[in-house]
C-alpha cells in the first residue's frame, strides 16, 4: 500500500472512530439555540470537540505507546488509576450511548422494537468486529467512513444552499463558553486518548514501519480527521441555526427527542421523503464505528495490563459489550445526564494531560506534570460537585475562583502553575549549572 493511500485510510478510520452519537446529535441543537450567534458557538465548540482531540492524536504520535504513557510522568500509580477510570467511563457511557441513539433514531421509528433487542444485536456485531482486531482499521477506513462522509456532505451541502437562513434569536449569554462546554459532551478528548492507541496498535499489527514514519503518518491522519470533524461540526451547527425558524421543536420534549426531531426535520428538508431512511443509515454507521473503537481500545489496554494476554482482551471485550447492552437500553438523554458530573471530573485532567504531552519536553518536566495535574484536579472539584450538591452551597467558592461560574475554574490556576513550575525548574537548572573551567 502506498503512503498516500495509507494516510487517507488511517485518517478516515480515525475520523470514523471519533464520529459517533453525540457528534451527530449535539451540533444541530446547539446551532438552533445559538441562532444568530452560531459562529461564536462554533468557535467554542471547536476548541473542545476538534482542537483538543486532534492535539491528543498528535500526542499519541509523539509517544507511540498506550494511554498509560499520557500520565506516567505524574506517577505510574496515577497513570494506571487514570487509565482504568477513563476506560470504565468509555465503555459505561459513550459506548452504550451510541446504541441508545441508534435505537431512538434509526431502529425504533422503522421497526418499533424494544431497546433491549436493539442493544443486544448492536453489541453482538460490535463484539464480532472487536474480536477480529487486525481488520478493524482497514475495513472502517476503506468502506464505512467514506459512506458516512458522503452522506454527511450531502445533508450539509444541500441544506446550506437551500436554506432561507431564518434564524432565531440566541438563547446563550456567553455563546463561546456554551459551545466550549457542549464540546465536552462529544467525549472527543477522551476519545482521542482511547482511539489514538487503537490506531497505533493497528499500525503496528499491519507493518513494521519506523517510529518516525509512524509519527508522520499519525500526524497527517490526525490532520485529515480534524479537518473532517471541523467541516462537519460547523456545517451541522450552521444547519441548526439556519433552519431554526422553520422547524418547530416542542419545549416539552426531552432534550434527546429535541435533538432527534431537529435532525430529522433537517434531513427531510434537505433530502425529501427519503431523508429519514438516509439519516437512519448514517446514524447507525457513525455510532457503530465509535462503539467498535471504544471497546477495542479498552480491550487493548487490559490486554497490555495483563502481560499481553489474549484471554484478557476477549474477556474485556465481552464485558464491555455486556455493559453496553445493559446501559444501552436507557434513553439518550438519561445517559447524557449521567455523563455530566463524570465529564466535569475527568475532562479537565484529560485536557491537561493532552496539552502537557504536546508541548516540548523541556517545558513538561515531571514536576510540571505533577503540580499542574494536582491543581487542575483540585480546582475542578466545584465543577463536579455542582451536579451533586445544591447550587447555593457552592456559590461562595465559585464566586472566589476566576471563571468558576462558567465551569472553567481550573483553567487559570493550571496555567499559572504551569508557568510557575517552569520558572522554578529554570532557576534550579541555572543554579546547578557550573561551566567547565
């Protein structure tokens, strides 16, 4: 296989492993609520849903190991705990969420079947793909992703050129921040550290290319995936905004049905009567590839944790799919509500680990890793607790921390700590330096 073709297939596979249920359902409703501020919302959304995740892929290209390597500079124990937590979250929330979305939008409207039947068949197929580990990258990159991309470009292209652009007023006071926080719900930053490892292991199974060759390939594939995500997210947000005044959304409906109805309304206006069938196939494919990537990544990690045991790989894959069947019976909105406090806990640490692994090593010593991660964890606690405790009980703490009212109280302390520890490291290095006489 020539290099250009391999880069394209890897980039397409990476895009498809990222692009799942939330990625398709979240942007249109975000654009609908943003109205005339859709562009500002898009900027915020891109930071957490595209830029940070692709930086995660670049970090994987630099490390070319597993997720364990992301946190090992903090400490080996921290890294193991972090990995286990992330993989449990991944197979317990975003993976089952793909089945819930597939059932609600693609299966139930056509066949009226139970969610248990849908999730059982769905994760039975996921398990089949995961157990055929070495063929995943090629099949997804060659066949499934091009089909998904063509479908999305048709909906977005026809929609943008046929819309009258009748936008509602914005419902957001801080559209950039609202877009940024909504990007958490895509799980793309967590997806980056999970599926990036899948890409690396898949490449190692396929060829014996050098470290530098794989580094270049992964970076270029990441750029292709990021470009695709950027175009499609921006297009879906714009569609939600441009069709805002044309499509009625009942406020009494749950948010998941609002998202589904808006997407169905857009597909009907762009593609006509065949729109719903088209949308059903699109959602089923997009969700399925993401679930395969998540379960494969989790199984890969536990295989490595148990000394490259294939038995551990199979057991993890089976347990991941069983959990997917159980949680996948819940509706999409319920899974999102479960995810919110979890995301506020794990997302800031994940973002910081990605950024620290991307910056040059001279600015990311073990001391920097440890102190920045600790301060990020401490200052993200109020963001996590706001979904558990009464709002008034945290008002005093949040008012004293910059950006805490926007659920971003960890950002400034983490940045200050990064600068401070680097200054201390530089001072120590100069103090210990003694020129040759």
